[in-house]
C-alpha cells in the first residue's frame, strides 16, 4: 500500500508522519495517522467508532477519548474550520466517513526498500520489541512541537533522564495470521506471556506492555523503531491458529544492522503452547545474556486446561477495555475460565479486577455486588498463589475503598516484589508513595518505571505534577502535555490547572474554556452550567474570590447530597474553593473507588490553594486512614514530622 496520498489539497506522508497543506507542515503522531489510514482504506464508507478503536488501539484503555482527539487533530491538520467538516464527516451516533478526494501521491511511486516491517515480512514483525520500549521515552518526548502550548524539545527530552540499557528488548504484539483473522487476543496473549517471562530475568531490561504494544500498526521499519527508541533488539513474530493446531514464528532482530540473530518456528498442538513460551523466552534470554536464565522456569505454567487458558486470554483482553459492557464480557469469560480450572490464580485476579472496575465505568449504578465479588475473587487468587501481582494490586484498591491505606501500601509493595521488572507495578508503587506524602521518593520510583514504559499516561501525569511541586515547572509541564497528547483526558484538565498554578492565568483560563465534553461530563451536573463552569475556570486561573463565593454554596450542596457520586473531580473543587474541612470529612463519610488520586492532590497542590494537610483535623484523618502507621513503619513523608513542637500531637506537617 502506498505511503503517500493526496487528501483534498493536502499531502499525507505516512513514512515521515507529516501532513502538508500548501506551505504549512503538521507533524503527526503514529496513532493519529493510523486512524487516517483506516479511513483512507475505506474512503467514502462510514467507519464506526468501535471499528476505528479496535483497528488502532485494540484493547488499550481510553480508546474513546483517544479517537475523539485523533479526529480533532486530523481535521485541524487537513484545514477544516471549526464546525465545517470538508474532509472527515461525522455520522452522528455511528462514526466517521472520509469524504475528501483521495489519490495516491505521484511522489509515492518510488518503491521503498523492503524491511522487516514491510508487508512481505509482516509475518515476522510483531515479536521483536522486548527491548524497544525500554527507552521509548526518547522518541515519545522528542515528537515535533505543534504550534500550540507544547514544551520545547530540550525541556521535554530533559524531563526524564535516560540511561543506556544494554540488554534491552521490546516485544511487539504478534501478528494474527489465522484464517479468519479472529485470534488477535491469542496472539497478543502469547506475546505478553513471553514478555512477562523475559521480565523475570534480572540482567534484561524489558519494555512495558503499554509502550511496546503501541507499535501494533507496523508503520515503521525495525531500524526506525530501534533508532527512535534507543534499543538494541526487537522481538517480533506471528501466530497462525486453526482448530487445535498452531504455528508461531518468532524472530530476534538486531536493530543496528537488521540482522536476524535468532529465529524459531513452533508447529504443534495447543496443549504444548506453554512449553513453547518457555522455549522462546529461554532462547532469547540466553542469546542476550548467556549466564542469566538459570535453571527454573521463566514462563510460569498458569493452567493445564487449554480451554481455560484461551478463555483467560480473551477475558484479560476485554478487561483492559474501558466500557461497562466490555467489563461484563470479561467477567463472563474469566468466570468460565475459573469454572474449568478453580486453581487458575491469574484468572481469579483478573476476574477481581474486572468486577472492581465496573463501578468506575458507571459510578451512578449500585456497585456493592461487584465490590463483593471482587473481594471474593481476589481472596481466591491469593489463596491459590500468594505471589500473583495483579491480585495484590486489586487488593490495594480494595483497601483504598476501605480507607485502610497502610494495608494498601503493603499490598502494592507485595505486587511490586512479585514482579519488580514489570513497570506497571513499579509505577503504581510510585503513585502510592505520592498518595501518602512521599513526593520525592514517589517521583524517583515513577521515573524509573517510565524508562521502561514511557507511554503510561497516569505515570506521566503524576510525575509531571510532582516535578512542578518540586520546582521543575518546565519538565513537569512537558510530562503533563505528553500524557494529554497520548489521549489521557484528565491530563488536559490538570494542564489547565497547572498553568494557573505556575503564573499563566490567561493561558489557564483559555485552556479551561477549551476542555472537551468528556471532562465536563465527569463533574456533577450542578457544576457544569455555563456560569458555574466559567467560574471554575476563573478560580483555577485567577483565584477569583467572587467566583469562589458563587461556586462554594453549590459545591457544598453537591458534596452533601448522597445521591451524587463522589469523585476526585469534586474533591479538586472542594480544595480549590478552600473547603478543606469538608474535603477531609467527605473522604471518610463517602468513600469511592480509586480515591487515592484525591489524596495525591493534598500533597502536590499549589501554594495559593489551601491544603487539607494544614487542617487541625488532618491528624485524626491521618490516623483514621492508616497514614501514621505507614509513616512509623517506613519513615515520615516529605512535609510531616514525628511530633509537634509543643508535643500536643503525634506528628505535625509543614
């Protein structure tokens, strides 16, 4: 397929990732262009939002938000004025249609050199990325700066230190070559289990799943990916599954010269798939670090029931999707997996995760049954295997809901100890440090995790917040903007807030007015009227006292209304208007899932915004939530100390 097209009067170059309109050049992100590629392939047809999300993001979290943002960026680059869609038409409640004239560009006639990312080598492309995502942040943080408010390149690239990683590898999702093309979940699962097995080898640096799987579309050559990510090797492969047989081809490619240093093909019965995973992982580990693999298994034997394993892979893939229906489908699949094998600990852990996140997708629904089922499932998982990292992670979230944060802290430490080389758990460990006031140490932990998984949007956002709090405003803003550019909607909101916190009130107010509807929908309805929403923008940008007075009465009514679900968004408003006493009381009286994010705001707020940690009630609050027990065990946080100067309390905070 051509890599260059004329779309209306625009020249679209997929290889250089640019859209040129007359003399205006717009550098584009890979995923944004991947959306355009799908629309070009089906020019004139209506492509549903679901089809676009599946084709570009698969089961990654936040696909809806990322698609809306991608369409907006494409329209801007193609020259569409606001409300005038001359290139990409919106079909209400369905999807989008490319309506502009499409022609392969004349300059595209030149045939590029074949590489291992070209179609004829596609079979082998997907398994080689176990190193690449290790330093993916180099490329991610050096994307060309749009003409908006992105930070300069030198500020972005210096936001995170990037040490060279010698034995680094990244695993791309394996290509599904099955006859019906419906086995991507199996291909992804196979690649992920090999990735997890390699991550157990201390001498290897293995890129995180989020970042390595971002290269699903295969738009770049191995050399381009390797140079962009500063990695030494890529693992790529393909899977052809039919009935009870499977053929898997895996290949390790050296980035420097494209030389295939190792390859392996497996033809056999699906019952032997675990031994194949072990064989591939051990071969790669031995190739990169001959003395590293040891004698024990690298790829754990999760279950001996093949059908239970396939149900698990499907359920895990669905669980990672955001929608309520997707979570319910995951619950059904994972429930069937544990019915077939009641000793399948990982399936129990993911079943617990799926139940726990149902209320997050629809906060207004009664969540008690799902929370109870999550408790039961995670107990089953950890009883079967006390070292299941996902089980300890879900346990930490349940302890949060129970306002038992010393138990949460211990649980996330156990999750990390069970999988220290998986950056997802390292980054979550850093987030818990931030939640309990360890801002400096939490920042260091997250930063180390992002070296291996630099597209973890939650990690980028919180590290950015912490850096600003610690004095690195430029570096922090670069990370927040990077998180927003990856489609994480809350990062766009926090960017507006931090612009106000760092002395740019006009930019902050304008930013607030341009926030997408998806962010506005996460606030209680009473706070989203035109007048109150404008007042909120004035509060964050200008600390407007008149606006604070107007918002306060409404915000307090909302916070006292038991029919309105509590959220970090509402807690942010309470803190901004100075209602820190209500903030502390509501947190105890009305617990909600994923509440730890509200705690992080307490420690990393701007000096101009009141912080609950200075309230007299904070001492009782910290005792109630288990903060003091954690501090006494692990050391005091950055801004609190063992006892007050007058000895009237067990601790005090600056």
